[in-house]
C-alpha cells in the first residue's frame, strides 16, 4: 500500500482528534494498516497500532532534531511526555561511554 501525504494527514488528524466519530473511523483504518504492515514484516500485529507511528517518528527524530521541533510536529505539550515516546533503542546513540571508546 502506498503511503503518502494523505496518509500522513490522517495520522495528524488522529493525533489531534477529540474523538469525533468520523475522525475515529479514520484512525481505526490507520491502525488496521499499521497492523497489516507489521504482520507482513514478520512482527506481532498485536504490538502495533496507529499510535506506533507517533512513537516511531519521535524515536527516529530524536537522533538530531531538537525536542521542541519534534514536539511541534507530534503535538506534545510536555517534554516529559515526549520522552516517553522515544524508544530505548535511541538511548545508545549519544551514550557517553560510547563517545570515549568504552
């Protein structure tokens, strides 16, 4: 399935949704697409949903994009909440021990 601007727009609407019925239908469709793609890639679809896109974006962006810029894109208002979205894999990219050769 091709992923483009329209798909990204729906994801943004889901992030900003106040639970209106039409938007929630779209968000459910996003979750189904994510689950199907996860399963096709060999992952357990029960562990993925539309929300995974937000966490994946925050994690990928955390390797060089300022937190305030990530927050502007994801709609987070709290740095503390944003940091919960950044997955552990990125913790080793700016690891002090790694920088000194340990």
